[in-house]
C-alpha cells in the first residue's frame, strides 16, 4: 500500500482526536455492553478496580483516600 493510500485509511480513532488508551476503553465498553450473561458479568468484574492513596508528611501518613471504579464512575 502506498503512503497516500495508507494516510487515506488512517485510524479513525486518531482522526476523532482519541489516544490509543481512550480508543481501547471505548471499544471495551461497547463490547461488554453487547455480551450475553454470564460472559457480561465476568467481564464487568474484571474491569473493577480499587486502590488507596496516602499523603505522607514527615514520614507519617496524613490522609488516606480510597478510589474504586464505582466511585469514579459516579463523578
């Protein structure tokens, strides 16, 4: 394929202004929505995450903030 033809068929997600991770997340969300049970439930569980973030001052934890996929989705 020549260079002009390759540019003609460039990635649609790049033309839309998305980066690679945004495109993957969008595609994954669409795929999960069309899955039938029990595959859909299993895919939703794999997408869940949780972590804690701590601010440290003078070697001691000062503030602990909990993040999880459910609380981030509500914002």
